[in-house]
């Protein structure tokens, strides 16, 4: 990926990410770093400890050392890059940062994390104040936890950890149990779409039901021929048994129709999948879509052969809250 920010944020709260420890959070709580929205500025807002800031902020250090915070990823995975956003921290941002990572099973205790074999994935690097600082990292290993180190102290508004999810599947899934092959928390990723004017394409595969209209994927009104589409890379090659398409909260702006195609192309690029000669085959034939409704197809939404990618097509335009593709793994995830 040339732009790693297009990948899933493995640390996001919607996936279960959390800041579980920090050596100091005197001015602003560590949990704010993983908030979903952009940082906020409140002019003239103060707490009993100082200026209200939307982020994690430590006190001014008067002794040697540096500050740190430990993040449990919502889904383990291969990290391709991190964004250390110092928005609104102008005279109080850290001068440098570094990032360590480790892989531990289950839910380790603070003592187990302290004794973990941490590996440096980002060396000590200068930061800019009031700016999103992007750092690419080596994605070759799988991690479950990150430790953000700041030198010597200061504030970080947001931390984003972009990469490819690689969860540890339970035994029943590896032995043929059914799972959602498209789900973000299982390793799915929406590679590309025709348009996302009003809602991000990755919302399609978020866990849980949508919470409001902006929590889905929505395109602009189409004024010419054609239709909208989104391509999802499945967590691994799989056989799809049933399909769910949810148009929750899309009442006057749901698509009129939809259909789904699949392809087996393990190493395909977006350009290759969009080639007219790509060997897409039908999974769900064209079906009518109702507004604000949860649609389920079983016999019609079945693919007897493994696929690695699916293409959801909607006509002519509109919004879809969630896409679920339930099936079984054809081979273990790599």
C-alpha cells in the first residue's frame, strides 16, 4: 500500500481497541487518543487541572525519562503504518516519539505486558506540532499490542494504527464452522468503491448494526447511466452460504436493486479486479432492495466454489448500512 491510511485502523474502539495503561495522564485522559472522530478544540474550556484538551496529555517532566501509553489492538494484525496526530497541541506536543509492539495471546495482565518481548517498530522520530504525523512501518510481523513512547512529555490528540487484521480464529471456525467472511474484525477489507460521498466504504463491514445513517456507505445521487459498486477482499478464500444486506436508516435514499458477484483471485489488485476480462461470477442475482430493512438470502446467496473477493453492486445509487457474507473457510488465513 502506498497510502497505508486506506487500511483498517486496528486500534479503533469499534473493534475493541483500548488504551490500557499509561505512566501519566495528568492533563488529559489516555483513552481520548482512540476516539473515532477528529480532535476537537474548545475555546476557553478548562478543567481543575488546566486547559481542556481532546487527547492524551502528560505533565511537564522534571526528571529524566519519557512518557508512554500501551494500546491493545481491537484486532491483532500486521501494522503498515501509524498516525500520531498532535492536533491543537502547539506549544505542548512531544518533541519525538517511538513505537514498540508485542504479540501475546489472550488478555494479558499489566505484569505480563511489562515482561513481554517488546520490539521497536518505529525508531525515535521527530514530531510536528498541531499536525497528523504519518509513519510507515514494516508489516512483516503480527502484533496484538503497541506502546507509544513520547519524548520527553506532552500531548497526543489521536493515534491511528493502520494495517491488515489477522485474528486468531477459534478451532470450530478452522474446522469448518461458519463466520462472516467480509467482517472487518475477521480480516475483511473494502478495497475500493465507485463513490463514497456521504459514508465511508469501510462502514459496510463494521461490527454490529449501524447506529445512524452516516454509519453506513452512501453514494451521491447518480444523474447518468451505470451503477455504484464496492469490492470487498474476504478474510481468506471461502465458500459463501448466505448473504445479508442491511439498509438501516436509509429510508429515502436506499438503492432500488442490488446484486453480488465473486471471484477467486488471491493476489488481485484493484486494477485487475476492475478489468473487463476479470472472471467474476454471480453469487446473488439482481434483487429488489427495500428501505430501512434487513435483507437475507440463503439459497439465492450461495457460492458453491471458493472466492477471495466479492463485488456488491447497487442500482442506481444510494446507501447500504452493512454487508454480511456468511460462509466457511476454504483454506486457513495466511
